[in-house]
């Protein structure tokens, strides 16, 4: 079984799209698009997401303890694509503002445990706070394509 065929099989599972954001300095944020978000537990409130060890953003996230996760709506494809290609961003750019204004929901969390598993690190985080925003349709990723 080749890695390429394995990825094609996994693409047949529809996922929502989210962006993970953390502050790297006074004027910069690191952000990346994920579709690996998962709810783990209600009591305590735990979620998980994973990060490819070969990601250009890996060094900007690996030692961080707090994260803000945004669930994207169906009109945020451009934002998702931007953060899948650009790991380090200035806080004044339009895509960061778009995350805060137009998301479906956001979760503020802190690292609970981290595991190195294969070619990814798995972040398990405890939810500190969350917000739900406007009622919109989610951005979906299926068969290696965005769907509305």
C-alpha cells in the first residue's frame, strides 16, 4: 500500500476546516490550516489536532502552550488556502482579521499533552474558553477539494 493511495483513501472522509493560531512575538502570529481537529472529551473539555513534523510552521508551534482555533465557514476558502501556504503572518493582515470576524466558532485552549506519532505530533489541549459566532455553513474538505 503506497502513501499516495493511502492519502486518497483518507480523502474520502469529509472534514471541517480550521485554523490554529498562536502568538510568536509582540507583532507576529503563526497560523496554519488543519483538518485534523477532533473532540476528545466533554469532561474535561479536551480537543486534539495534529501537525506534520515537516511543516514550515512546525518550529513556530512545537513549543507553544496556548492556541486559538477557528472553525471556518463556507466563505473562508481564501483564508484556508492562505494559512495552508503561509505560516508566519503579521497581525494586521486581512486574513487574520477575517479569522476573528467571520469564523463559525473559536476555541481558546492550552496544551494538555503532546505525543510524537509517526510523521506528526498530536496536540491534546484543554479548552479554556469558546465562542460561537454567526450562523453560517461550514467549510468542508472532501476528496482533496473544498466543498460548500
